[in-house]
C-alpha cells in the first residue's frame, strides 16, 4: 500500500525522525512506496530557509511519484519569491 504523507509528517521526519509518523514515513521511503502531492512538496520547500538545502530536499522528493493536486501554482509563486 502506498503512503501519502501530509506536510506535518514530512516536517516531523526532518525535525524529529523518532516520532511514530516519521518512522512510518521512513519505512515507506525505504520501499519507494510514497506518493508526494505537489502541494505538500511546495509547502515543505517553502519552510526551508537555505536555497541549497531546498534544492537537496526537492531532489529527494522527486525520487517519488508526485501527484498533481494544484500545488504548481504555489510552487511557481514560491520559486519567484526565492529568486
């Protein structure tokens, strides 16, 4: 079964990987069994202060299937703000 994790789970994963949700996400990541909504990707990237770290996280996310649910607009706005 594929996992779709909300933004809050990804934040937990990066800040405190010992939480129950972060551990479940990590297990799914090891099996490449994740779908990332484009809006979640945009929200996670928006919370990263460093451009280089944001690029690294985006590369990691792009390893998984990205589901289009309307985040392209947010992603474009986010990129424009960073530039």
